[in-house]
C-alpha cells in the first residue's frame, strides 16, 4: 500500500470504518476520472458534431453519464456502510458536506450532541 493510501486509511478508517473508507476512496477516484475525461470527450464530440457526424460525436459522450451513475451508486453504498458503522442514518446527498476530516468530526460531534438531548 502506498504512503498516501496509508495516510488516507489512518485518517478515515477510525472515523468511518474500513468499508466506508473503501467507498470514499473509490468516490474520489470516480470524481477524478469524470473530471479528467469530461473535457477531452466533450471536445471530441464537438469536433464530430461540427463535421455533421453527430452520431459518432454522441458515442464519445456515453462514458460521462456512466461515470456519474457509478459515482452516485458508490455514494449510496458509502452512505449505507457509514450509516451501519456509525449507527445513524446518513443520506448520500449529505456526504459532500462532511468530506474533510475536520468537517466530519464537527458533524459527528453535533450528531452526538443531538442524540444526548433526546
């Protein structure tokens, strides 16, 4: 395992468990893949569209929604795994607001404080 992966695991495994960290890492990789592929694929599609070869151009755009769907599915699984690990319901749409360790710790503390008051 690379030093950066070890650091990632040291940061996240205690917070969200090994399975949650696996999905978080995969989510980052999918987001990076989408970002790196979006511009070249869109440019290629544009070139085909301007040469009146629209069908060929659209074929180059097919990977983009596939990557987005994979990212959303991954985030949903991540939310399920984290919900199970932490014992509270987490909506996948809220994961972006707790993406840094500091924000996660703040969120987790507020959740603990909220449960103490019930």
